[in-house]
């Protein structure tokens, strides 16, 4: 009998943050919910996914849909949200749709930012929590392991996650197309705008060595410089240090700090070694004409936003190809799931045994040319009797296991031991 | 047979150029490996064509204009392959493969089968002289390709558009460094090429220098590349300016090569013998 896969839950598309935050569960609570779920009469396996963007429970049941309400109740009880309201936000996927949903979530196709890499790690953690507490079995183990490999395939075969989708990381990407490496570079941050600080942290993570922090009030510059491991400067002295900087980030209020003429002189002093000017301030800190100077590359917030926009477009295009991969894998998984039924397994087992028997008997009879028809028939009968005796008990046990929680384990073990369905 | 192989290599270079363009321009991810693979295949077939020709003529086939072009193209692709092993900048092939295609196409159109070789070309110094001089020029051709990609990447960075295309090209600094490496290797090769040419001339005709146009141009080219190297080393010439000068230098090299071979100038280097 077919296992019934179900996903129930809500995500960033179906429910607002006010609802999601009330439902999000920690790992202790999650273990409790999982045990409650598998104690329900029809539920055999369960995995809970809870991130800031989604709360979902994936289950494998032995009859379809009967426990939907129970599941939702156990999952969402005590959240302080009335079930009427909850039902507007909760979705349920069954069968192939459930498989597809799990694969799409793992591949980051269902994420708020398509292609973001965190979701896979979160899924792995929560799956191991479930398997440690033995709330998973043959079906969900296979489903989740498969979903991780689908995610890997999607990442390798499409460019879904290859581009930055934040202004700060887009700036780091661009820096990597000017400089061979960011190691050993000096960055000068002008002003203490938050976005500037984020950009510097990204650059630090990418290997930048020296940091100078310039600000109108030196005291605040000192604080940030200490935190980032850099040197503080008063903003009006920044000019002297500019020729040392390979990257200059503008995040100061009060408009233009740096004109094209000064940069021309700096570039000459640096023998035209490249400088990347990143203007994150509005109104802008750097004269747009700086971009026309040899060796100087200037990007303002709008330019970076445009890069991000481009990258997001590409992710959308790549997502179409990713969906095709998911679809293919859903088919594969579904084929496997269908083989978990007792009847086709018994048929496969009998066929496998019969083909071995026929092959061996015909080999033997070829060598025993002296046998007459009767004797040959007796050899045939003996071989059939051996096969039947050996297969009798496995077949009986399988038939007894129909509909019990043992069924998928036995079926998959048998399929593995006899390599059923592998060479067809 | 040699001609068929040459034509086949030309076709492979053409397909490789297409694959490179498709990869850079239309972000065809599947073609990422196609360009270098086809280029490598073309290089192998091309090498066989040259080997067969060497076998049938008895000397390295570099005495005719078409043969010279073909050999030069082969060395250029070889230099690319070596640089690619070390620096992993496959995309330079986007310039190298169309160059190789044009050169081999020209060579196969102007192909002359089995012409007789006069005794003076059978000196052992000839292949040494030609290989070194051509190798130097091939490395300069690679520097040219690197510089073209540099200017493309630079204009992409300045234009603030087509970020997806920019991602597929190497960092400016990397390209600048490879440009320098090419200059660094190309210059001594060219110098040795000129020197061995002199030795060959001294052995065969008893004179190191005969003042014919190709020899004078060689010295001009040598001075030009010496100047370029000097500016890079001492005056901090780099980036865009270095790329522009490299392209200009290669332009001079090509024009002088064509001038000596096509214009009716006298001398052993002119009039059909492409040395």
C-alpha cells in the first residue's frame, strides 16, 4: 500500500511575519512536537522545519489525509492564534506535490531570496534532530537525503546562487574584478553610515588587511576602528591618507567629500594603480567625474543596486532550469516510493528467483546430455521446489507486514538484499 | 593530406572561437569548456599537419609565407596552452582562437604544396632562428590577446552595465600581470631569435648583418619592446596604458611582417620567404 507523504505549514508567502514569529519553535519544543506527531495513530514518520521564513511539518502516514487537522492542532496549538485565522495561512501538499515542495525548499527555490544558501544547512540540522529522536524512517530518510543531493545538483548545474544579491556583496564581487586578491589591501571608510560598516565587514571577510576609519567626530571613529581592528582618523585629515587606500568607501553625510581634480593627483601619485571608490552615501560623497579618471573605478548606490537587480534577474532565469531538475528528481523519487509496495516487491522477488533458476537449470541440463525427458522434468521440479521453499517465508512475512509500520523497512531491505529493480 | 589537416585545424579554431564568444556574450554555461577543448583539438591536428609537412619537405616548413603563418599560429596557440596551465585564464582564448582561425585560413588558401628548398635553407641554424623569433612574436600575440581582454574588462567596469559579462572575465590586475609575464618572456626570445639569425647569416653568407628591410624592422621592433619593458620595470607603466601600448606594438609587428612579405622588397626575408 502506498505511503502518504504530506507537508503542512506556512511560509513567508502564505503568512505575515506576525503569524510566523508566534509559531516558530526551538529545538526542545520541536522534539516534543515530533513525538506528539508520531504518536498519532496514522503518522509513521515526521520531520519539522522551522526557520524564520517557514514552519512546516513533513509526515509519512499510512492512510491519506485523515490526520491533517490533528497535525495542525499539535503543531500550532498554544501559539495564541485561533484556528480560523490559522487556516487562511496554512497550506498542505500531498503525494508528489509534497515531494516537490521538499525538493524546492532544499534547493532554495521557495526562499524569499531565491538561491540563498542558508536553508540547506537549516534543513540538514533539523533533519538530523528528527533522525536522532527516531521520528524518521525509510521514507523520510530517503526523501531528505535525496533533497540534499537535489539541492547540490541545482547548485552545480545552474547559476542560481552564483551572484551577489546585496549591495555590499556586489561591491566585494566588483572589487574582485579589479584586484586579483583583496589580501594586503587597504580600505578607507569615510563616515560611519551603517551601510558603509556592512561593506567594510564584507571586505574584511574577503581578506582586506588594513582599515582606516575617518569621521567628523574622532571619538566615534575610534570606537568603530577598535571594533574592526583599524586606524581612526579625523575626516578633515583623510586627504593625506587617500593615496594609501586601494578601496575608498563613502558613507558620510553632508555631500561631496572628494572632487575629480584631487583624485587625478592621487592617481598620478599612485602611478595609476587602481582605486575602487564605493559611494554609498546619499547625497553622494564622490564626484561622478572620478569614474572617467584612468585607474579609478567609481560605483554609487544606484550602480550597485543595478548590479544586484541584474543578478536577481539571472537567478530568476536560472530558477526555471532548476525547476526542471527538481521535476526530474520528483519522478525518480516517486518511482522508488511506488516500489515500496508489497505486491510489486513479491512479484519482483519471484521473477528474480525464477530467472536465476531457469539459467542454472538450463546450464546444468546442457552438460547432462544423457538424461531422458522424465529425468529432465524431475530436475526442473526439484529446482522449483527449492525456490518455493526459500521464498515461502519471506513472502508470508511481507504479506503479514502489509499496512504496518514494518512494511517500508522490510520492503526496502528486501529490495536492497536481492538488488530488485536495479538492473531492469 | 597536410592541407586537409590544416583546413580541419582551421575549422576547429573557428568552432572554438564560436564557443568562446557564446560563452562570453550569451552566458552559455555548457560551452565554458568547449572553447578550450576545441582549441586544444585544433592545436593537435595543426601540429600533425606541420609534422607531416616537415617530413615531406625535409626541413621545418617555415620558408614560405603561408607556411610561416601556419607555424606562427601554432606557436601562438601553444603559448596560450602553456599560459593557461599556469594562470588559468581560459577566456584569453576568445581572442587567440579567432586569430588562429584567420592565420590558418590564410595559410590554407595560400598553400603551396612541395616547393623546392635551396641549400642555404638547410642549415641547422634556420629552424632555431625561426622558432625562437616566431616564439617571441607568438608570445607578443598572446600579450595582445591579454590586452584586448583587459580593455574589454576595463570598459565593462567603467560602464557600470552588463555585470554578468564582467563576472566571466578575469580581474584587471591578473590580466595586467599576464601582460607583463608575456613581455618578460617574449623579449629575450625575440633577442635570441635575432642573434641566431645573425649567426646563420654569418655561417651561410659570411656576414652577420646585411642591412635588408626585414633586419632593420627587426631592430626597430626589438627597440620598441625593449622600451616597453623598460617603462614597465622602471616607470611603473601598467594597466590601461600598458595594454594600449601592447596592442599598438603588436599592430606594428603585424604591419611590418606583412610589408616585408607582400611589398616587392629585396632580400632573403622578402618575396615569398617569410623569415
